[in-house]
């Protein structure tokens, strides 16, 4: 487990036991019908799916329905615009919104990196066997597909490229390739040379038609080791108007996280993955085994919060200063 988040699982497990034995003491949610925005076909909102599908929100008296979107900006926009009550968002969005005067309430660190650089068939990779950073340097001069220009994925890809000694603005060309249904044809048809790839892309490419340049999770490459790409969030206005609803959602979210990490629930989690990604049982088993290590939460600490500056764009040549921890992190929900 990530050293900056070490001990989080034990803390939240203890919290879950307390919740289980004292649930009768909680006040009723002021708003029982809620909307949760989820990223269609992605593990980014895995815990939100578990909280709904495994009944954790229902146990807290909440009736949740999903708002489906296909990118990170749309997720946070849904909460800011009022079409949803909860979602997950990345610090890259939360910090920039804070600078613009938006008030958000984050109460968990959901998932870290599950990305890889994947090159298409026939792409010259002379240093592949040397591993990182040499293998990533082979991407110099290449076209790299990302979900969209100016997105968090482009920034995270830039972080890795910079760590490998490349200049992301000069040495590569980023191309918006969208989600899996458009990204894979872009790679297969030579529109891009490589993808900043995410599950289940590799599971849907024909063996022998692609090469993994670098896996950017499970500490194989340290560049994104402490990156949190999403955590549950609402607006401060929602929290103020519906404090018991937010507290109930938070309890359910943390209980869902505990459920997800428990090896006894492996089969159930493979079923969740299958349902999210529309893959068969065998593929779901492979995806879960490969990517479950990306769950490096669930608790924010001041150290992990500050560490996110590395994964955001520079401001005047310097790392962005994090918003004050107490201003954005709901400590009562995060177990602190």
C-alpha cells in the first residue's frame, strides 16, 4: 500500500465497525433521493457503483440513481450545475475550482493510477527492454492519444514524460482519442502511435498488435505512485443544506470501500467490473486482478493532499499551492 496512505484501511475498517453498531443513532437524511454521477465504463467511480449496487446507500436510507458521463470535467460540472449531488473528482479539477472561488467538500481518496503507455503495432521501441525511463523516451516524436486535450489524463501523461526526460510540449504530440470505443481504433488504424491507456483497453486489443511501453501503477514506475485521480465530492452548499444526507453518503461510501478491499468479496467485485465494463467473466477476473492495486485509499492525509501538486500544471513555472486541507477535506468523513 502507498506509504503516504498506510494505515488508512485499518482506520476506515474500525470506523465501519462503529457505524454498524451505532447506525440506529444516526439522524434521518434530509434528502433521501439522490443522484450520483458516474464515469460510464470506467473504474474511476468504482466505489460509487459498489455503494449503489451492493446496497450500502440503501442501508443508510438513500435511494440513489446514476447520472452517466464520459469524462472528468463532465463529472464535476454535474455537481456544480446541480444535475447530481455527488460524484468523484480529481485534485486537478478541485484545486483549479478552488482558485476560482468554488467551494467543494471532498471526503475520500478513491483510486490511484491504473494507466499504461501502450504503443501500436510496428512502432519502433529500441529501448523497450531497458524499462523506465528509457522505454518512455522512445516515445519522442510520437503521437500519443489521451482522452481529451487539456484533461487530467494529459497532465498525468505529461508528468511521466517529464520524469523520463522529455518535454511534453515539444517532444510529443497529444491527440484527443476519447474513450475505448474511439481510442482503440485510433491506435489500430495508425492515427496515433501510442495511447495513455486505461482499463479495459489492453483487454480489447488483439494480442501481438500492441506493446506495453510502461505500466504506471503498482510501483513499477514511480512517477504516479502518489497520484490520486479521483475522490468523492459534493459542494459545500449541499453539505450545509443536507448535512445528514452527506454524512449518510459518506458512511455508505467508506463501507463500500471496505467491501471492495476485502478478499472475501473477490467474486462480487469481478461481477461489478463485468457490469461496469461490459466484459465477460474471464476478462473481468483478469481486469480486477491487474488493477485492484490502484485502490490506494480511502483516507486523505495532509501529506497526500500536498503531494498532488506534482500532478498538476505548473503556475508561473512553479508547482501549484494546494488549497488548505481543512478548507476542502471533510475530516469528519475521512476518519481524521
